[in-house]
């Protein structure tokens, strides 16, 4: 039903009850509202009137405000656990937070030039350390003097990618000195088909190396060398503790699953016996990868999806939940694209205006992305906004398998390779480059749990605590809410605990 239809239906039904709408009541006022609720309230208010009643904008606005207050989730009483005998409570915290430097940028041409130069230089050094990238040309300008037929290896950033009229793939790679056109032949041999298929996974703005032979103004490619990560040896941690991962809580949304989230906290406190109490007692660290609140004004008409339209109240409610987590668990909270900080990445930690006077020794507000060392385990946590552009750009990627896109990010050694897919600050030092290989890569954003391992790195997406939204219904996306991944440091096992049916 359109807004005008809703208004007409409201007017028609009320007139039968001898209530007329004033001229200042328009379609926008009742947009997205259940008019039956307004009708029942107005009839109740005017039931004792002896003559025709007039319902004006102020009266209906007052009713709508009352409905909004009634729909706000009621605070759930949670208390910290007092059991001192859990394994994690008897283990001393051992963590480091590696602060991400937030540089300012005015967005000038020079800012962007310096940003991409920094990306090229740092990822090129990573490529140079790979033995298969031997004989890498010093720069692209240098190879323009080489003769036809000479085999070369060049590295640079991808600036364009097109299919030629002969159905071959042409990729333009550039560095600070020049650019060069690379041709991937769409041939019939098995080797040619395999290379062409690999080349279809090349994306704009990533830094790669290409091996091939010079043919006039082109290089005919025979190998792609991604920065990639080396095979990482698994760390041995003597203490049998655990790290839990959460993202996309969306406190304030009508779809926030507050009861399930509360049950998860009760489980941490040892109050729920339906799930492994022993595993709950191992959890020493809890990492939250953004979208902890639903925010306000994030997308058009979001106000109709909000149970709590006040962003400060959203964070106050969040802190009430966080304050109920056992104090021996170190909690790390980063922002995401829904949170009330700058949208451009890297994002700074949640500001004092949002958390107000909240302060607990075990709760740490960190940036997005964030690098942590937890009991010797290196964790790289990033909200994951770039997953949208990665899934769109690379064949065989889907929202149903976010871990596959996360592995592609590791291969490219950059958290947000496609510039413009999400907003990134063009700082002098590209903070999204993955120089140190983590033991765990953790993301959220997709609202779909994912788990995999790549070259010894545990890849985990922690899903969401928000029920399926109308947008997800329209797009066919099915989230996996209320599933908590827990990584055990001694065994390196990851357990997915389902609180969806609690």
C-alpha cells in the first residue's frame, strides 16, 4: 500500500467513527506506519466525544511517538558471573593492541598519488621476496628498451582490464614510471585455458607481478604472481584458553536478537547449562568486529527499521550488555560502516561522545582494522566492508561463502584492494596493506558465518546477531544469526556455538 493509499484508508475508516483528519495530516506522517494501530488509538481517545472529532497532526504525532517508545526493547537484567574457578579466570591476561595510525588527507591529487605509490612499493617488496618472482624488472619504464621475444617479470598496480575483440584479456599494469599492456591469450591448450581463467580473477587496483614475453607494445603473459602469503607454521600455545569472535550486533535495530545475545552473555557467565560450560570457562578474549550499533541515517528510510532511533541510546544499551561480560574476559570493540564514526577506512575507535563515561579495565575500544596479539596468537580483525566489492568482482564468489572472499584478500595482501568499493582515506601510508601474516583473519559485515584455513591461517567470519532484514529478503540473502565462533588456542579447533534457537 502506498503512502497516499494509507492516508485515504485512514481517513475513510476514521470518518466511519465520526473522526475527521485535519488538513495538516499528510501522507508523509503515516509513511511506513501500521494505520490500524493509529485508528484503534484515536477511536479509544475520542470514544466519549458527543460530536464529530478532529484529529490533527500534533495528536497523531504524539500517538506515533508513544508507539515508538513502546516498541523500544526493554533492558534485560544481566549480571557478571562470580565463579572464580573457570579456567580463563585463573589465567593472567596477555595481549597487545597494535595501534593503527590515522593520518589526515585532504583528498588532493597528490594525496592519491602518494597513497597508491605507497601501496605499490610495499606490496612489490612482498612480491620480490617470493622466489618465483626472480629477475623482477626494476620498473616498467625499463622494459620498454627490451627487444621482442625477451622474457620479463614486471610488477605494478592494475589500472584497467578489458576483453579484446579477439576475446583475449588485456590488463594494463602501471607503476610510478610507466604503464604496459599485458595480453592473456584465450587459447585452446590446457595451459592457456588455466592461465586465462586465473587472469579472470585479476581485479582493478591490486598489485601483482606478470611473467611473459615482450611482443611489440605488449607482454604476452605466461604466469601471474600474486603477493600471497607463505605457509605459516601453527603456533603452539600451552595454556588451554579460547578466543570468541562477534560482529554485526546492530543494537537499536528492530531485528536485533536481544534475547539470544543476552543468552550468549549468560552462557559466558556460566548461567546456561544447555551448552558446554567447559568451553565458556576457557574464553579469555572476545573480539567484536564492528556494526555493534545499527546507527542512524545509514541508508534511506532506516528510521522505519529502528526500534531505538537515538544513536546515543543505542550505544548506552550496548554498554549495558558489555558491562555484563565477566571481567576476566578482555573485550575488544571496533567500529563498522553502521557505527557513528567516520565512514572512511581505517576507522578510529568509538569516541567518548558515544561511550560517555563507560570505563572498564577489561573493555578496549580499537580501530577498524585492528591488529591484536592474544596470548601469542596474532589476530587481524577487520569489519569487512570490502567484501562487497570482492564478491562482485571475482568469479565464483558469493555472500553464502564469505571465507572464500577473505582468502582472496589474503592472496592480495590488502584488506581493501579495489579502490572505490568502499571509502578509504588516501593517506601517505596505506594502512590496509597486510604486511605481517596473522594467525587468524577475522571479519564480519556479510551476516554469514564462514570458516576455513589458508596456508596455516584460520579464516573466520563471525556472522551477525541481527535477524533477516527486508533488504536481505529482497536480495535473497540468508544470514546465519547468533552463531558464535570460538577458537581454542591449544588445539586450534574452532567451535561454532548456535544461540539462534535459545
